[in-house]
C-alpha cells in the first residue's frame, strides 16, 4: 500500500492524532503542554503517516528482488524534518490548520526543531539531497552513516572571534528515528592475524557494537520511502561489574565510555584531512557495519554470493568509507570462501567512488604502521589488492607508498566507476590527482554534476516564489524541474516582473524580521542583499569579499553623494576550529562590520552582517532573500558547489569565477545573466609559476594597496597593527589562492552589478532568468545519472 491508497489526512484527523500522541506518547494534558510537547506530538503524528508507505516500499523491494543502492557517507546534513515530511506528504496546509485548531502556530513549532547537523557542508548536504531524490524517484536505497551524539559545533562570536561549543541535538528525543536493538554487529579493531590451514585469521583486540537507528526518508507525495540507517557505537559488555564491586565506580563505566567515543562527535573539518586514530576507527566502524548489514540482507533473500553485484550498488561518498573495498573483500574471502581474484572482482563490481575535492590536504592517507595496528587484516588485503593492480595494469601507482596508505588510490582501484561532481572538476580529476590511474583505467572516470532537491530548496523554503511559479506556468515543475524554462516566455512581462519582485521583497522582509528577532539588527530591505554563505576557507575567498567591502566603503566616503547602490553584505559560515587563518578571516569580517556599520557617512549605503551559527535552517531563510550570490573561489579549487545552485534557483544572479559548477550554471542561465570575472583554472596554474606575482599584483592595484594599508594601520582593529598580520603576510608572500590577482576585476565587476541593479526591469529579468534556467540542477537529474551510468538501477514504480 502506498500513501496513494492510504486514507487521506485531514486537519481533523491530524488534530486528533496530535492530541492522542500528546496524551499517550508524551503523557501531557493539552493545558500543560509546552512547545516541545506540541512539536513531539506533531512529529509523531506525521511520522505515523510515513510508516505505511515505508513498509510498502520495503515489501515491494523484497518482492521484486530489486537491486538496492547503498549510499555510504560519513555525513548526512539533513537539518529539520517536520517541514520535509509535511511538504513531501503534501499536508503542510493541513498541519497548519490542525495546529491552529489546537491553539498553536505551526511555524513556531517547526522552528523549535533542532537541526540534525550531521555534516560539515556541501558533502553532507549533497548526501541529504540525494536521499530525497532517491525516495522521490522510487529507487530502493539505504543511506548508511554515523549517529553522532554531537553534530557540527555551535558557532559563537566573542569580540568578533569564533568560539565553539558542543552541539546537542540528541539531548532531546530524536523523534523521527526507530531504534533497532536487534540490528547490531560486532566491529573489531587491532590484534593480529594468524595463518591456519592456508587461511588468514584475524584475532582482534577490541570490539564494539554497531547498533542501528532507522529514519524513514519519504519522497514526493509519499509514493516511496527509503531508510537512512545510522550506526551508534555501544559497548559489547555494558558495564564492568568486577570494577564496580571493587569500588572502582569510574572504571566500571570505562567500556561504555570507550565504545561511545566512536560515535560521539562529528569531525568538524571541511575539505581537510584529520589523521587521527579515532577518525580511522569511525570510518571503519560505520563502513564495516554497513557492509555486514547489506550482506545479511542479500543472503536472507536466498541469493548466491557470486550474484552480489546484480543486487547491490555501493556508492562511496568521498574516501571516508573507502575501507569498504578491503572489508568486502575480507568478508568474501574469510567468511564466504571466495578466491582472492573472485573476491576483488565481485567487490569492484559493487563499488563506485565519488571524489569531492582536489585539495591535497583533503586526500586521506594513514600512516601505514597506525593502519596495520588498527586493521591488520585489511592491511594485508590492501597489499594483495595492490599487487594485483600493479600486475594487471603495469601501472606504477601504488596504494601504499612512503609509509602511507592512500585512500584515494584505494577507492579508485576498488571502484568500477569514479566520478567527479562537476564537468570541470571531473576533467581536473583526470588531469591531476588521478592522471596515472586514469591512464591505467581509461573508462573508469566519469562526471555527475551535483544537484539540489527542489522540494527543500525552492518549494518549501520559498513559498512566495513557489506561488508565483504555480500561477505562471502551472505545477508540472514540481516533479520535473526543467519545466521552469517555461518562465522564459514571461521574463519581459511587466506584471510577471512586478510579481517576481514582490516575492523577493516578501522573502527579504521575512529575513529582516528573522534577523531583528534573533540579533536585534535592522536591515534596509530596499538595499541589495549580497550573500556569501559557505564554510570559511581561503580557497572560497571570503577575505576577497571583505576586502572589496572595505574598498567600496573607501569609494563611498571619497564621494558620498554619488549615485551608489545601497548594499547589505551578508556572510554566513563556520571555520574548522583548528584552521587559524580562516578564523582570522572571520575576525576581520566582524571587525570591518563594527567599523563600517557605525560610520554615519556610509551607514545608509553599506552594511555588513554576519549572523553566527550558519546552518541548514538559516540557509532556508537567507537563500530566498538573496539578490546577489557570491561564488568567488579560485578557479580549479571548488569541486562543484551546491549553494551556488540554491541561490541561482531562488532568483539570485551569481557574481563568480569559472569554477566548479559555476561553469555549467552560467551555461544554463545564460552568460548575460551571470557576472563573470577572474582567472581560469589554467591561467591560475600558470600564474602561480610567476615569481612574486602577488606582491606585484598588489603594488599595481591602488585600490587593493589602500585597503591592505588600512588593515596594516589598524583601522579595523582599534589601532592594533598586528591583528591581521597573518592575512597580510599570506597575501603578500604566498597568495596561493590568487586573491591579489583577481581583486581588481572582482571590484570592477561589482561596480557593474551596482549599475545593473539600478536598472530594475533588467535586474528582474536577470534574476528570473536564473530561476528559469536552473531546472537541470535538480538532484533528481543527478540521481538519474548515477542510476543509469553507475548503479544499473532505475525507478521501480
Ligand atoms: C564539498 C566540495 O568542497 C564542494 O565543492 C562540493 O559541492 C561538495 O563537496 C559536494 O560535492 N568535503 N566537502 C566537499 O568536498 C569534501 C572533501
């Protein structure tokens, strides 16, 4: 049974279910119910609606013996779930009505839900969008990851500087999940390997339990639902009674503490590797549990092990789960008696790997001695995989080299396909990091340009624009985003333009109110909202944006009565706690904001705001309100970007470089609707070869020199001349990310943006053309690509 033939939900039925849960699940009388109680009751009532389609989908998959996709990811940045479910089940209106009949405001209840922040940024959010599309397309799939007790840290600003505190989403009950105590696997670490009767035996030293928690992921109109299965680490032995009886009460808890550490926290790094033992254990922990689980499911259907690739497609989201290759080979050899060759071959036919970055610091590798100590059996298996790879291809690329186990090479060799995440990135994968492996396996690399789910990133977060699109071209775009191109026929229509501006104004008002309530800051909603939201990183160049802000401030002060375009520069994003330069950039942005926002000369023309603790829910408010999207990374460094897609889809033209998916966005929305500047990836590479390029670029730019001079003089740091010497030194001496070389063109392009923004019909046309042109960037298109080119699966309904 699908939701199609389930009894339709009405406001009355939902209301009575909410009341029932309030009483029976929360044990509360409506008179004494708190916001939390109402949220729990609403969530439980909604969750009930998901269960039937979920069961039906599982049943259908078993009955049809359909191939399943297993998406292995260290991160699933899912955010809040109430809206996700009401939108997908098409019951948002009903939920609003039901809550209101109970005297509650639905949107207040929704905003009370903590974000499930089980990810750092793009990589984790992509996994969440993919889960949404897999369910919408009815492709049987499981997401496998870690149920971190603490998601991404909470960011605070103290005197303009980032501080971090632990996030605690599980402090309250996570009402969407079902605990599965019966689904648990022993995961081993350490020990040694012996050879007995020609077989290897692993004698592990340490064991923890991986215990499953399932969250249903429902697709559009509730026609299909898949499972997100997250693993929590638990002790095999709950409690050390001997220690307790000896009076060692702390020691008695040691087994639990040790085990729980593994799923305790999400590593807060984005595109940098963290070579800690705990991280390797986390990776093996969830990967091993997932592989064991999918094998159990496969065998329970009466299949023969040789048939595995016909039933199982495993996607590795970056190298974090790359140990899946050796783990599957180990189980096939040690537990299922396959030959080495057959095991490698079978595993490879199941596995595919997505590369998300070319940054060398992000390419995972483990010291071989550490690796061999934690995973001695896998160490041997990797040596065996390497030998066969070297023999079969004649390649000289090794997986273990200079005392390091290289996870990118491992994932590549063990995958039948390797994909990049934008056209440019996939080409660079072929030409740079994996060029030698590409020569050895020329058919292995392909491209799947990223996408975003239009359910969350337009339909749900932007009701104003959704309504206008429905009124203008109908609703076919809900399931086929490329229908948005029908908007092209209306771009010059004055009444459409006016309605488009009205929708944007509504969203800007909503954001302004949100910021006022949250931080007491007042925004000028008639100003251009210029937004850069993403992790703070040198390659993303938030510092170029803030330096440009200072330059603009200077120009306005030099000539305050000129025809300036008022702007609000909005920043959002976190820096990895150990990334000192990124933290300096945050400090600088906040310092500049404090100075500029208090300048009576410019205060009506230029404002800088940086709301702390950027997350998915904040993105849902900021993105619809944006006028200008900043996608200004150094060309060749942003693998794809997905924030760029969300902003453009919501009618916010891009100022950006030819990097990642920007290239394809520009092609789809039209070059005339994109503000392009900067070096190309090739030019950037060539530039780095020119001795002293950055100092020369700075000295030849009066605008940039002046800005850097002001920072060096302490203009933004209460006279402290050294506060930003790290940034200044970096820019003058080794500006690897070429801020100095792109700055002048960026500044000039911003002035062009100013001029176009004042031409209201022209700007509106551009903004709407962005929405019209972005249909291709639906993650439904991306998932269809993976299904066809990589997984060999398709929709089953
Ligand atoms: C990110 C990439 O930096 C970003 O460009 C891309 O859009 C996203 O992944 C999804 O593909 N950690 N985060 C990323 O890569 C890594 C590694």
